[in-house]
């Protein structure tokens, strides 16, 4: 007896010493059905069918923007301006589909901060143009570059296209403007290239093989980033802040693509659709779906109140999309209504998805939100 | 009554109490160093702009950079307790400083901190320095090989209460019939070696739920009963190491494992002391003086017994205070803390506060990250007393920033044990008009479900 009673202790200590605080080692699955949801398969679907193709498409959009710019700088006419503006908008739409993937290479590059900080700081931008002496890689210039800066140069400088073409061809600052515009586009291309390379290279495997369930595992980290994006950049940035829901007074100047005016809804809806597609594991530019947060929820059998949580979340996304689609442009909603009741109630529908994601989904997946490094009991 | 009196007159070797003192001191010192080394003093106490206080204890706040000194004092007193130098003062300082630390912000509330606090309070009344201590080495007047048995008995009783009440708390329909919250927690632990891929199985989740409840309810008796003691201790180690592997519960498993040694006979403790004395190369024979603890004057003893009896009466009664509140305990959390309800709920929430300027009608939502750390926000979003305290803080903050006459509303969604999130607080209620008290908060919306059981 005396010799044997500590054997279980040794066994347990063996388990325990093998399990680091971070966990994350893969374990052999049984030959038959997977016993728990295969997080690795979901990560692979995210990486291979959604994240990488979205980035590649975005990179192509930026290349097309560069081409359109080159064409315009060679022949500065109205048609080429329209094409350039369209290429800008296409890239902006492409951006909405990758903005949420701020993890790994995009996170270290600070892609979102460098690509789409709005409103643009027009004073800074103009002084940069004027001096011709600027370093776009500096954090201090983030307010004067990316899509919002191009928005200003293409849509905010002059009242109509004829004057704008004249400004770019014969204006006193024509050369400086053109150089700045070209630098802005180059900056975006330079920032995006390494991110795509990284996903095409090593990072994909780093991401997919980190399929554990600790706070540093890919699923846990990405779900946190995903919700953060939804709350902060989609909900607050694109709607909440212009509506003034955090300040008490509307701020139409903070609308995304402020100078283009009529595309803010489209940009928002593209981003929301991208979020929903990601949630459902829908492959980029295809109707095929793969393992996703939605299928994970189905697998965990979180049937509540008669409706599956994945369905409830999709319903809420659909409701939000419907409400936003019915709106006039954000700028006219905000500037022509006091208070902007319709847009506020659309915002409420966008908002309602937050607790579903942040409370219900996260709790069902047993992911801790904003990883808190402290003991529990 | 006469048997109780005779129990109080029984004597026992002082060795178990000395071993307990030494291990307790080491565990506490280790806990404090660990806490500091993880940067938690700064993160949990110094970074927050606002601290959640216990009702009535609002004056207990972090002390800025002096908080580090508080931890140093606490650590030194733990060290002194370990070696038994100026024991009474050391344990008093430890109790006060540790309790102060735990009361600075209720965001960090843990049952095991509460356990440490009340345990150190109890130790204040026990002659834990009677043997194998610096005090006893140099002062033969307090050097006793034998002490009244009850001094060890009260420690066992406290441990039994902790386990048994933790077990009672598990006797509810969520835990036993739905295997909640383990059904949520266990599948995500698939990367644990050996048992990882079993944790997704439903039978395993039920086995853990029922096993956990049975363990908590039975282990006190298995430890008290000599024939089952060794086996029970194996269970203690097994159980706590398993919880350590599965959940982020810090030092608690180690503290409980080490504490459970108290249940063994004095002979084991004497052997432990021999090992320690050999390890540090000092002679322990001076402590084997065959002397019996000299009772204190009768009035001193009376006060001591009264305090200890009161202490245990409170310990036994306090966890039941939730019965005085209407509504579901897990939902309202009125009477939830300080009751050994450990790892019982998967509860999370989302709270959005709306500030209304009563004069102009202008309103806006608060960005909680402006005021709270992520940990505070997480804890605040599903506990009514946190929500109210934060609402009052917001009202004051905006009053000072130009909105003299304001109202604060909250839109709060809470999910409990796998149920779909529901609105938690009446969104029509102006929280600035509500006062904190021990009375039921009638602005918590009903649970609309039932959890049967204790």
C-alpha cells in the first residue's frame, strides 16, 4: 500500500508537466470522427480561402490604381481622371474586405493605421504637398495618407472634374500634387506587399498550426481581433462617431470617404458583408463555404431559445444590412436630419450584433475576450 | 457540552501547526513574489484610473507607488511567519496587509484570497510559534511540544467548511443536470495531453461535474477518517493538479494541497520537521522539551474562545445569506461572494452606458475603455454592484466635466451558463437615482429561467 498510493500523483504530475501554460500542442485525433471541432481546419479555411485571396485581390486593386495613376499622369484628361477615381474606389472596396485581418504581418505593419485613418488632416496634407519634404512612413503622417488623403486629392480639391484636371495639368502646384498622389499610392503598395508575401510564405503555417485553445492560439487571438474590428472600426468608426453617439454631437466630417460623399454606405456595407462572410466561412469571391465560426457554433450545439446562435447572428447581420441599405448617403442622413433618427436606428441594429458576438459567441466558444492575464477561481 | 469542554482540554503535538505555519508562509511569499513578477501590481492596481470598492470600504484604495511597499511589508511578514520570528506581530501584519490588498479593488476578488485572509485571521489566535520557530528557540517560556488539540482542529474545520460548502454550491440543476459550465469549458481544453480529446465528450463533462461535486462533499470526511486519509490525500493532489491543468487558477491548488497535510497524524509532521532541520542543518532537539502549553489567564482565554466561536458561526452562516434575497443567485449575484462558490458559472456580459444631459436632452454612449481596464470592464459587465458603482463614477465624472444635471442608463446583456444573452438591467432606470445598499436591487431584470437546487 505504502508503495503504491503515490503512483496516481506521479501520473498526474506527468500530465501536468507535459502541459505548459500555453498549451497548444496538437494531439492525435481518433481514426473515426473528430471528437471536437477541428480548429485547424477552420484556420486553414480562413487562411487559404478567405484571408490570402482577399489580400491578393486587394494587392491587384492597388496595382490597378497605380496603373490608372500612371495613365492619368501621362495624359491628364477627364476620362483618365474618372478611371483613376474608379480605381481608387475599387481599391477602397477591396480594402474593406481585408481591414479586419489585422493579425500577424498586418498587425506588425500597422496596416490599418497606415491605410485608412480618417478624417484626413488636410492642413498637414497641404503642407506636405507644398514643402515636398515628407516621410510617409512616419506615424505623424498617418493622417495625411492612405485612402482618405487620396479622397481629398481626387474629390475634395476642386468643385468639378474640369477644374480638377486643370489643377493637375496647369495649376501652380500641379507637379507637387501629382508627386504626392503617386507617393501615396506607392506607400500603400509598399505596405501591402510584405503582408501578402508573408501570408503566401511562412505566416500561413504559423497561423494555421497554432490551433490550440490558449489565449495566444490563433483562434482566440483572431476572434478577439475580429470583434474589436467590428466594434471599433465598423460600428463606431463608420457610423457611431459620425453620428455622435459617443460625443453627443454629430460629426459628419468624420465620415469615411467624406469628399466622395456618396460611397460611405457602400464602403460600410462591403465591410459588413465581409464580416458576415468571414463569420460563415465563405470563400473569397465564391459561394462555397468552409469551416467557420458559424459551423463551430453549430458543432458546439449551442441551441438556445429555439434558434441556433449562428442563425441569430446572421439574422442580426441581415437586419443591419437591410437598415443601412435603406438609408440615404450617411452625409445627407446626418446633415439633413436632426436628430438623424433613421441612421440612429440602423446603428442600433449594427450595435445589436456586438453582444451576440462578444457575449454569446465568445462564451459558447470559451474564448476569453481581451485576454486578461490574471487568476480566476 | 462536557465533551466540548473535554475536547478543549485535550493536547496534541505542536508539530502539525508548525508545519502548517511554515508551508503557509512559504506559499504566501511565493504568491506575492509571483504576483509582483507578473507585473500585476501595476496592471491590476496602479494602471486603473478607477477602482471598484466594497460597499462600506470605499476608503480602501491602492496607494499609488506605496502599493509596492505594501506588498513588501506583506511579503516580509509572510517570511517572518515562516520562520516564526515575532510570530504574533508578523501574522497580524500579514493579515492586515493581505486583506487590505484584496479589498483595494473587487475586480480581482477570488475565493482563495478570501480564504487566505480568514485563515490568517484564525492563525492570529493560534500558538503556531510554539515549536520549531525562532521565537520558541530563544524564549523557552513559549516553547511547548504540546498544545491544545483544538488549535489544529480549527484549521481542519475551516478547510472542511471550504470544501463542503463548495460542494453544496454545486448541487444545482445547471451543474448536475446540464453539466454547465463544464460543458462549455472542457471542450476548449482539447490540447491537454492524454485526456484532451476526451474532454469534448458529453459523458466526460457529466463525469467531471458529478465527480467534482462528490469530491467537494466527501473529501472532508475522507480526510478526517483515518483509514481513508491516505487515499483522500491522493484525491486531493489529483483533483487540484487537474484543476490547475484545466483552468487558470493560480496558486489555489498548491495552497489547498499543502493545507491538506494538516489532516495527517503528528508523526508525519515530525518527520517533515526532521527533514527541514536536516536541510538547514540546525538542531531541533531543543524543541522536544515535553512541555505543555500553559493556558492563558481565564479572561484572555474567554475572549479568544468567543472570537473563534463567533468566527465559525459567521463562516457557517454567511454563505446562506443569499436566501434573504429574491431572484436567482447566479443571476443577481446578491450574496454570491465570500461563499465558496468556485468555478460555478460561465457568465459574461456587455454593458453600454448612456449619459443624458437632463437640461438639453443631449445624450451619448460611454467608451468604457476610456475609464476601465479590459479586466475591470469584463468583471463590471455582469455584476450589478459594479455596474452601479461605475454609473455613479461616470455621473460624477461628467458632472465635473460640464454636464451638471445628468442621468446614466445602461444597456446590459448578460449570458449565463450557455443561455442566450438577455437584458440584465432595466434600461429605463436612471442609475444615478439608485443607491448602493445590502438590499435587493430591484432594477435587475428577472432571470426568466430557473436553476433548481441550493
